[in-house]
C-alpha cells in the first residue's frame, strides 16, 4: 500500500505544475464540465432576508451536477499519465457517478464497489453508473455498507497493478488530501477573481458545507491568507448535536485515526468509529479531511452545524426565492447564510458555495416533508 501511495505522490509532484498536464486539465474543466461556473448575485434571496449581499458560487452547474468532477478529472488525468486502465471506486452517490462518466472518455474501465445495502438505497445512481459502462460490485460482507465497500475497493486496488484508486473527498492517506485540494482550488481561484471584478473587494464571509471537506477546501483555498475574509464550514447536525443522530464531527469529535489519516472524527466509547446520520448522504461521514482539523485547531476556519430541518427549510427558501434547487448538502451552507445575513450590514458580502444541484434529493425531501 505505501508503495502505491509513494508512486502516486511522485506522479502528482511531477505533473501538478506541468504545463501540458494543466492545459489538458483546463480543457476538460472548460469544455466537458462547463467551467467557469457563475458567481451569482442572489438579489431575490437578499430582498427576502435583508442584510448582507449574498453571492452563490454555482458549482451545481458543473456537468453531472456537483463540484465532484473537478477532482475526478484531475485524478483520471494522473491515472492516464501512470498508464493505469482500471478505476477502482467506492460507490458514494455523486462521486461514483462522476467517475463512471469520466472513465470511458479516457478509455478506462470503472469498477465500483458498493455496500449491498447502498445498492438498494441508491438504485437511480446504480442505473446511471451501469448505463455509462461501470461494473457495480455489491459488497455483502459485514453490515454491507460504506465500510465494507472501502475495504473491498482498497483490496481491488492493491491486487491489480493496472488499477488507480479515485478518492472523492479531501480525506484518506497522504497524498490524497493534497491532491483533492489541488484539483478543487479552482472554485476559489474563480470566485476570488469574480468578486474582485464585480465588487472590487474581497468578501467578508465564505460559507461551505463540510462532509469530507473537498468543496469547502476548494472554496476556502485562495482566501486562507486574507485575514479579513471569514471562513465558515457547516457540518450536518442531523436531528441535533445532542442526539445520537448527527454527523457533526468538528463539534463532537476527537483526534484519532480513521481511513488512513490522523484527524478529528466521531468515535464510540470503545474506540470504534461511531455510526453517523444526516438527511444528506454526502455529509454522512464520521471523519473530516485533516486540513480541516488543522484549520479548526489554528482557528482560521469557524465550524458550525445545521440540522436536517434547517437544511430542508434553506433548500425551500432558495428554491422559492431564486428558482435554484440546491443539493441537500449545499443547503446546510445556505442555512448558515440565512442565519447570518440579516445580522450583517447591507454593504457586507457573503459567498456561499452551492456545491451541487438538488434534483437527486427531491424524493427524500418530499418524504421528509410528509413526515
Ligand atoms: C459529495 C458532496 C458533498 C460533500 O463532500 P465534500 O467533500 O465535503 O465536499 C457536498 N455537496 C455535494 C453536492 C456533494 O455531492
């Protein structure tokens, strides 16, 4: 395993500043994914709330509906440089779909490992991946969910010299969190230039939801050294941080080892990883990327949480005021903007990262509202 990670690190260091590699990456970001994404002035939402100006970074307008493709394209281009022809993949919703879509474009096969339980729960995404030619393997061991799927995917990676493991968030062993940061920083490279063009100054606040932390790292990246820009990460509080149904890693977690990284995570008393819950599958993760753990300890980023009910309400508010249906993950960040904007001056500026679109969540939200 360490040899595979070392090989990946060497490749990444070789190509991350290579002009030919970057040109190819930029080409796919532009013509395949549809970048740059707009920075949209949400005037109707602002009129509804009062207070600060709100700009939405529209990552939901990427091909396949989220920020995930920024990173998948970068990693697949690295795989291509390494001569790999099989992609090993864990079947987490949006990331699995983005990988299954991009793999055939580069002549690669895609094996997706998914817990048998999740195969059942995510039928639509399973069909989408299979239509694009991916082989979806239902993993039946143990509880047949994410943990067993991770083990199976890592096993497949180590057993096959032609395989490349595409990781979907800013988590896992080095160099993955650095790679994911590198390929998601395009979000803030664009938003920084856009806000300077529109407003002539930097924002007062940048807000993003935090699952593993990739969209947040991407939209924070270029502001980290601007002390006047406040950075806020929003985790899933599920039914509430004082219940046992949440995924508020930063609020409730402790330092430990999870998925090959030392970071902050939620553990049971016996030291095992705690079960987590959120209405949003993308935020339903017991750990967080190590760079976020660092930003929490250094105080550079403030981490807060939003409950299911607050996220659903924010989703409806943005839909009703702007006609933009955000992903339930992104709605956690919007909920924080809705709390803060009315308390701020009308000349102040908030950028919210809309990490994805909400079409995938329509049924879940309808079910939630029925109950
Ligand atoms: C996967 C996903 C997330 C959570 O992942 P991060 O790595 O924390 O960004 C957030 N929003 C959307 C739309 C997603 O698909």
